C-alpha cells in the first residue's frame, strides 16, 4: 500500500504520512459523511448551526498563530500570507 506524505517544502522533512485508501473505501466514506450531514441538518436548527460556525471562527482566532505556523510548515507560505489566510477563514 502506498502512503501520502506531508512534506515541509522549505526543509524537505516529512512531517506526517497517511495511508492511501481504495476508491471503494473513499466512496463509502463520502456516503457516510453525506448521510451524517443529512441527519445533522434535519435535526439541528439554523440558529444552532450558525452558533457552531461562529464558535469555529472564535477557535480560529484563539489559535491564529498555531494555525498559521501549520500553513507555513505544510505549504511553504510566508507567515504574513498564512496569517492572512487564517484571518480570511475567520471573516467568512
């Protein structure tokens, strides 16, 4: 079985490896995620979903530097761009 590696483009260091999955396993995972979303969507109010999204934005704000540093390591972006990416996610 092959693996997918996350590599720091600045150093070439492998940060993490993930096993690949078969097409059938991928289809199964997508199906389960779709069904989970349908169930959650039907049982959760718009207000509760909006509150959850606002909470995710709060967590992104609290962990801004940590998230930006992950982007720098995994994608090779300059820190200023990485911080901007986190801020953009919070804004939407």
